[in-house]
């Protein structure tokens, strides 16, 4: 069998072609891998680019919020500075007005003195004229027999009492002081002062009076204290002896009644009414007789003081200015509630619509409540020193009342008789 020599040559070509095809396939696969890799890298780059853009947008939002906050803080500081400047300007005006009032008061006193001096000179001139006219009349009658008609005396000018005028000035200054304190309190509490509240405070200022040393410097000597202002105290003092014999006579009037029966009889007359949304006012009523319950008044004081002490302790443990502000506001609200209760009781007592028990009249009376009302109106319990001062006064009042009403049988009998008397 013969072999064709081209067979090996054709086989080599075939193998070479196969190798070339394999090489092309390999290169194609390499290119496909590189293409996939490049495409995946591009996709990752695009995802990374989008992620960076999203992060950049979020960052821009944060920057915008920070800028807005910076602008808000700046506007707040500007408004705060403006309000502080306005407050300073108005306070300077207040000081200026007070100086003007002092100056006008001094000028008024000086003019009143001069008017009094002129009146004294007029009185002296009138006396001299009257004496001279009487002398001429007698001289004409004796020497010539002429009876002359003497002109009627001119009416005397109205005299001005320096002490009374000074007292009027003092009342004006007292009312200004009370109005100023009331306006401050209404501003702190968030509510304007009511007209009836101002009326009651004006009445308290006109009756009790506030000592103003500057007024005493306007005159050479201290002005005498008017007698009517002290008149109620002797009456209240006189009630002490009147209520003193009551415990001795009490057993004879209620000898058959036990303490529980007396308490039940008194409780049957108990009535309540809201105190301007600040708790309740307790009183006893039988026909036209209405007597406020002093024990419930003291209980309201104790409850308010206890809550105030809790808030004061909480205030000392709080460092946040915001929390301190709200605690102080709540403390002032409790103070305002107690002030509203006192104002209602005092207003009704001054109208003679209500009364306080005579047995404890020397401890709790309208004058004592009015002094406490003035403290509640003038002071600010967010100042812990002023709050502590009020707490001490309230404790003294509670101790005095407890000493007066123990043993309770005498007090209850006296209260029952006072309610039931016609």
C-alpha cells in the first residue's frame, strides 16, 4: 500500500488551523472576560457616582439646615437685644417719671406752704382791718354822732391742710406702687390684671398704706397718722375680751352636745364656691350670716406652700434653663392661685357680705389677709428668698391659730353660736 506524502502536510495544516481557531476562541474568551470586567467596573463606578451625589445632596441639606439655624439664632439675638434695649429705655423713662413725681411732690408741698403763709397773712390783714373799722366806727359815733355801716366781712378763703395734702400725695404714690407691682405680676403670670383685682389692691393700698421714706423728707417733721386708719384695730382688739368669756359660757349653752354633734351641726352650714379657678373657698351660711372658714384658708396656704417647696427643691436640682423657666412659671401660678383666693375673701369681707370668726379674730382678720395679699402681689416666688420669707410668715400664722383653737371645743361652740345668731 502506497502512502501519499501530502497527507502529513495536510494534517499539519489542519492542526495549525485548529490551533489558530483555538487561539482565536481563547482570545475571544479573554476579550469577553475583559469586556465583562470593564462593564462591571463601569457599573460600579456609576453606582459609586450616584451614591456620592446622593451623599452630597444630603450634606447640602444638612448645610442648609445649619445655615437656617444660624440665621434663626442671629434673628433671635437681634430681637432679644432689641427687646432688652426697649426695656432699658422704658425703665429709664420710669426712673425719669419717678424723679419728676418726686420733684412735683416737693414743689406741691412748697406751694401749699406758701399758700398757707399767704392765708395767715390774709387772716392777719383781715383782723387788723376789722379792728381799724371798729375803731373808726366808735370814733365817728363818739365825736360826730354818725353811725357808720360796717361792711360785711368777706368770706374766708378755703384753708389748705398741709397734712391732708401730704396724705393725698402719699396715697397717690401708694397707688402707683401697687399698680406697678400688679402690672409686673400680670405680665409674669401671662394674664392681665383684672379690674376688680386692681380695685381691691387700691382699697388695700389706701387703707393700709405703704411706708415711703421719700415723702417724709419733703416736710420738716413727720406727718401725723390719721386717727381713722387705726380705728379698726381697737375694735378688733376689743373683740378679744368679747370672745374671751365665750369659752367660759360655752359649756352652759352646749352642755348637752358632744364635740361630734357640734361639728356635724357646723358642717351642715358649710358651703363652697370656686376661687377664680384656683381651688375652692369654704364658708358657713345660715340665712344672712356668712362666715369664712379660716381653717380651710390656712389649709390652702399649707397646700400651696408645700407644693412651692417641692418646686423649689426641684428647681435647685435642675440645670437646664428651659426646665428652670417652666418650674418658676409653675411656682408663680401657685402664688397667683393663692392670691386670687385671698382677694375673693377680702373683697367679700370689705363689702360686709362675709365675716371671719370673732373667736380667732385677733389671729386671722381682714387686715392680716390684706397684708398677706400685698405680699403675694408685690413679691415673686421665683425668687426663693421671697418665697422662704412668706413660708416663715405662714408658719407663724398657723402656729398662732393652732394655739388659739386648742382645745377645739371652745372654738367650735363659739363658731356654732356665731353662725346661728340672728
